C-alpha cells in the first residue's frame, strides 16, 4: 500500500472538518494536511483579535471559512468573509488575515508548476 500524501487526518473516515482544530484563547492553531511543491492545505482556528500580517504567496490561496468571521485584506481591499463563504487571494498580491471573531478556515494554496 502506498503512503498517503495527506497527513494529520484519518483516511476513509467521515469527519466534520471544523472539529479537527480547537480554538485556544490568544492563539492561532493550525493543522497541515499536505505541503509540497504543488499544493498546501492547512486548517486554522483563530482566536478573536489574532492576525497574520501582510505577506504574499507564489500560489493562489483559496480560503473557505467554516465558522465565525474573518477579515482578509487583499491588496488594498478588505473582504469580510463569514461561515460558508470562500475567497481566492491571487498569487503575488499582498494579503493579511484578521479574526473579527473566533473563526476557522481551510486554506488551500495551489502553486504554479
């Protein structure tokens, strides 16, 4: 049997994604499922008020908010993203993340080949 590319997640199981990371006051908790030259997939739980400062990525970043509300600054525009919504942050455009409330998101970054 080949080793899975995915890690830190049970395979062949039905799971509730947002329950795989827990909130911790004053922290950003993350769990990475895959990280390679093509794709990165990480689940995050942000405590209210926590943030990731402005940075950029070489890949397009797809964000799915599963719980709460996040504020994403992409270039000069602030996007308020709530539970059930998605946002794509284009490659090479500076972006930042701020937790307006406790919130959880799945981040998938796809890198050019």
